[in-house]
């Protein structure tokens, strides 16, 4: 790679269930669709589900713990995506000896992968315990995923405070499960509200979408939900801040009708 190391980005949040794995999988796919070489690492050891989100759970032979404990080479644990040839996933382990995987071992593995890829995305465990610190210490940059709810915003704020103690550049916030109808009616925090509360830029807006939930349940990456993740990938790559306006369909006269219909459904 002409001596240029990959960008090592951890995708994290203050709590579980906000969609870190969804963002990791789809950001990886969007970057790979641009021709970048992307490695996804599931660092949520013991509670892993990135392999399910990527639809590769039946292909797993070796996992991240096998690599750390020298039972295989990193290349043997990487599983190539069926759609994008430059996208690979290193699955986590369902069970492991907690003493065998340290922050240093994850950092060393990330650095090894960085020699062969343009991006290494680390799917971070929920919360701010040991797993969080293991993942963050291996990265150079961080994306914090939140939902537009006060409890989630508070947790994200704690994460940004912790990130400031590491040598990690916070790229910004991804707001997941944004309801355009509720934001337009003032019943949900707007993107501007989130930025004001966290004092950080939003670099991605992922609307609440049945296709996304269905995709997760079916164990496949969500290539049909392209626009919001394509914009996120562009923002990560170029530093721009182009955001999907999920309120647009719910503004004006016809937008009000759509909002009222959605409330009744």
C-alpha cells in the first residue's frame, strides 16, 4: 500500500442496542463499493454478531481469538464478502478465556491488518468497560453512534469524555433510528439538537427503516439501504458533512398528511 497505513476507526456508543454493528457493516460495504480495501473486526468478544449481520456465520472457521492465540494467521480468519471483493470480516468468538485477549493484542492485530487495507473498522462492545478500552486503544479515530433520545445522548456524552483521554480523533456522531415524521413535528430531537447537546458534528443520519431491521434479522448486509450509508462513507473519506434529510417527506401540506397517516399506522 505504498507505505501508507489504513485508517483505523472504532465504531462505539455508550450503550447497547443503538446500532453499532449495523453502522459498521454498512459503512464497510459503502467504502468497499468505492473500491477501498476494508477489514471489519468484531471486537465484541463473547457477544459477537457482526458475522450474522454480514451473513457469514456459516463460513466461520477461525476467529479473532484464534489469531491472537496464534492458532492461525490473520488472513485465515478473514472472510471475503460475497458482494464486494475488497470487503473482509474477522469474526469474534462466542466464548473465550478473558485473560488471553488484551488491549495490546488487539492493537497489534489491528496494526497488522492496517498494512494490507485502506480501512480497518472495529465494532466495539457496548458500554464503557474493559472491552470498550480494548477496542478504542487499537484505533486512531472514533465514530460514536447514538439515537435521538436523551438517555442515549447522555451515554454518548460519557463516551466522548472517555475518548478525550485516548490519542483518538473523534470523527463525529452517527444518529441512528431517526424518525423524520417525529423530528418534523417536534416530537423527537432534531439533528441540530443532537449537535448542540454533544457539541460534536453529526456525520451520518440513519432513518428508522423497516428494511434495516429486517436486514439485521435475516443476517445480511443492507445493500438496499444505500443513500444514508453512501453519504456517511463520503463524509468519512472526504471530511464533508453531507446528511440525509429524513424530515423532507414530512414537511409542507402533504408532509403533514403523511405524518398524520404514520401516527395512525
